[in-house]
């Protein structure tokens, strides 16, 4: 028995699992064949959507209470796949290379660059892990360091008493001498 043919595909090619994937591939192929700017932008968005789908298993593992990551594709002049507020993926100048960048206070740094989605997925995985560790460290409440206060030196209470006693006796002796001198 022969297998039923799929419309427009050869038996050696794998069948698309989802219609969305097939549409994305068709957009990329159409953009590769034409040099129109709109088609190139569509190809960029399509490639970013493919990468976004490849990142789904990673972000499914991130616990729900961690709200560091806000993934989404922005379709401005330069389409970008945002990972969080400081890191995103955009297409390189040739519109086929993924460029994973992070904005810092010292400028933009490139974390990874590749034509292969798996390389970028690995770089994003490492980035997500580092950000989660940074969050854990920031959330840890360290115990306040106890300042060692030196005990104030305790002075003996005997010496002030002895000194006062001697002054009192000397004062009484002085009064007695004065009284004796007046009476003479």
C-alpha cells in the first residue's frame, strides 16, 4: 500500500507539526526569494517567532512567582524578541543572524551571536539562570552584623569611699585644730 501524499511536500521532507510553523517557514522562504523591505521585516519577525517558540520549554520551567522575565516580540523599526527589560534578541545586519544583547549602564553588550537557534537558546538559558541566581542573592536577608561593644571599664567603688573618708577625717581634724587655736 502506498502512503497518502501530502499536498505540495515530498515524502522525504518532514510534515509540519503545526500550521503556524508551516506559515512561518513559508514567510521566511518568501522573504529569501524577494528583496522587498517589508518581506525582510516579515522574515525577521518570523525568525524571532521561531526562536520564541524554541524558548517555550525554557520559560515553562521558570517558577511562576519569579516575575523577572517578560518575553514578547516588539514590531517597531527593528523587531526584537524581549527576554526581560534589559535583554533582547534582534536580527543582525544580514537578517539571518540572531544577536542576543543586553543593555547596561555602560552601553549595549552582545551576549551571543549565531545563525543557529540552538546556540541562542543555550545563551538565553545561561542568562536566565544567572538572573535567577542574582534575584536569589538579592532576596536573601542577611542577619545584621552584631557590633561588639566593649564593656565599660568598671571602676572600683571602694576607692572613692576611702578617699571621701580620708577627706572627711582631715576636715574634722582641721576643724578641731581651728577650734583649739581660738580657744587659747
